[in-house]
C-alpha cells in the first residue's frame, strides 16, 4: 500500500519543519512538500497531486480558508485537513464552508494527527473535540427539522403535505377537494404524485410512511 502523500502549509518554519520531522517518522505518511503560504500550496498542486494538505489558517499572501476553497473547487481529489491555533467558531465554520475535511488544533497529539490524516485521505471527516461544541451549537441554531428534511428528500410540495394530512382522515378525495377548494381531479392527481414520490401503492401505505418519517402526525 502506497504512502499518504502530504503537503504541509504553515508560515511558521520552525513549527512546520518540526511537524514534518514527526510525520516522517510515521509509517504510511510521506511529506512531499512544504509551503509557507497558500499560493505556494497551489503552485505545488499545479505540478503534482497529493492526498492531503495540512493547512494553517493564518498565512500571508493567501490564507488557509481561501486556499482551501480553491483546492475544493479545482482539486477535489485533494483533501484538506486544517491544523490551526484558532479555537473560535468563526474559523471552524469558515473552514468547513470552504470544504475542509477536518479541523484540528495545533496541540493535537502526533498519533491523533496521523490518524486524522488517514481518515480524511480515505474520504472521512474529523473535528477536534475542543471545537465540537461550536459545531453542535451551530447545528442547533440552524433549527434542524426532521420533517422538513424528509419533505425535501422526497420533494413533497406544500399542497402534497396538506393532502397527506387529509389522507390520514376518513375523508374521500371529493371531500378533501371541497375542504381545500380544489377539484376532485386535482386531488387525485396530487395523490398519484404522492404515491410515486413515496414509492407506495395505497392510501394506508402513504399515510403510514409519511407518519413514520415525521412528515405528518396521525
């Protein structure tokens, strides 16, 4: 199995060279290049590809966030693992939005860093435990709604959700149409679309599946 090829990007030469030495001692990881700015990283990637870029955020010329975004767009096969001294929420979310596969702090133990490199190289994601609370709080503030997520996954319209709610009652299509001020034929068309989107063949199946997904309540 070939080594995971890595570029180290950090404007502090002493830290960068020390980290390169530590990683060179790790089996399965090869530091193939070092860079002191984002622009140097991109110049390296213009001539060769690597598996992982270990990216600092604060660098001259082109910072780590901007460089990560460029790599994500133009070199999607290259994974970016941010290694930063910044523990703040803004830096974490900026890195994630730019496309970073991982975010670790610079006090991470070498063994944990090596494991993280392997994780992101294989297509996984990893975040330092110290900044995980920021991630969880961000998700909470997004107001995650499981019913909305399922609705979007099945591409159900507002009207179809409304009709699904009525299907959970004994009302006939004609009665549903009267309640919604639409024709029976229109109701039947919506029901056919609902069956198709949910992959069901009957009213009971549609209602049961929608209730199970949290799209409606019975």
